C-alpha cells in the first residue's frame, strides 16, 4: 500500500481570515505533511512486515518498538495531520449541542474545557499535540503527546479534536505566541462538528 497526502477539504486561503494563513497551509500541508507521507512510504517499501497494513495498524505495531521508532514518527504524524486538517474549519468555533452537553458534563463548562485544553497545548514542551479525547468510560478528557504520538497509539482514548503545536503550525502567523494560536484555534478555527462526529 502506498500512502497519499489527502487534499484539504477547503482552499489554502479559506482559513486566512480566521488566523491561519495561506502560507502556513501551503508549508504545513503541502510540504511538512507530504514529507511525512514520502518518508513513511520509504519505510514501507523497505520493510515487508509493513506492507499491506493500514495506517492504524502501522501506528499500533510500531509504537513503543525501538527498532521501528522512525516508522512510528512518520506514521503517527501522517495519522495526526489527516486528523488535524479535519479539525479545522472555515466556519469553526461553534460547538454543537451534543458535544456541548458532553463538555459540560466532563469539565463543568465549555470555558473550563478550553482552559484545560489550553494548559495542555501550552505546557507540551517542544513539539507535540494537544487532544480532546473520549475515554473508555465515555467521559471526555484532555491530554498532550510529544512529537508524533497520538491517543490511538497510547490507548488513552478516542481522539475527538487534536491540535498541532509543532512550531511549523503557528510560527508564520503567531511567531512565538503559542498561547494566542491555541486560543484562536479554540474560538475560531476548531471544527467541533468533526469532534462531535468522533464521539462513540
Ligand atoms: Fe504539523
């Protein structure tokens, strides 16, 4: 199986008015994500044990395996970025009712969810991700992961909404101001319909 870079479901300029520029999407989607896909395909080509496996299967079998650390970095990042493009929307920021009720149930309020997510995203030291997840007991939680790691690999729960906090995701638009990038995501860019669709 050869993995491919999925096209964005919106134009590269569609998020510019909401704080994610065309330049960021051209670099982040067309260059960074493409590089993960190309590298992953190189690993698959050279390793018969990976051939014919789905992306999820490669994530699972390579995570925590020292010999496959390079494979996991690329597979994890491919999975994470597919998720991330869906987690953004030109009409983002509005929280649909079912998800709002779940957020209130688990965090006390939408504002408390946002505060917890922002803490996770800003305290992830170096590169990584912040996630809204649904745990095995059905409740929602927030977590953070380093580098290419994701909740699928760690088994912490189902990823509902993930935010890339690698510098390549915000440096063009927000420079070093990661907190502002996170707040803008939560208020204006996040595709909460996508998050709701990931609920069990
Ligand atoms: Fe990224």
